[in-house]
């Protein structure tokens, strides 16, 4: 998955239009980890 797609995924999960362009400084594996952590946190909060 590209960095841009990962950042769009983060925006979608968080339901926000905040400018996350600063995240492009992260590597793809770092962004993948961030997405996984956010999904886990959102899932836990929903329970």
C-alpha cells in the first residue's frame, strides 16, 4: 500500500479532513503500524 493510501485510510478511520501530510515523513511500515494501532484503538473504544 502506498503512503498516500495509508494516510487516506487513517483519515477515513478517524473520520476527519485534517491535513496529515506530515505523516509522509514516516516509512510505509511505520504508517502500516500506525493504521493497525488506530484500528485497534477504535475497535476497543466501540465495545
